C-alpha cells in the first residue's frame, strides 16, 4: 500500500507541474481544467487509502 501512495503523490506532483506549464503557455485552458480534475480525483483516492488503512502506531 505504501507504493500506491507514493505513486499517487508522484502523479499529483507531475500533474501540478503540467498545469503550471499550461497556464504560462497561453491559449486554450482546457488542459488546465483537466489537470485540476485529475488532481482532485487523486486527492480523493489518497483520502480513501488513508481512511481504509489508517497508519498504525509504531513502537
């Protein structure tokens, strides 16, 4: 499960970078809206993973 979380975080980071580059490019903003939607879905997926498998206290 830890690898899945890291992959989701990496995907969100790459989408964020893509959004910033798309905003500076100018022109059609459709890609930015698609990226924002993708980031929202990734945030929901991470939230579901965290609630499904809460971190255990390590001693």
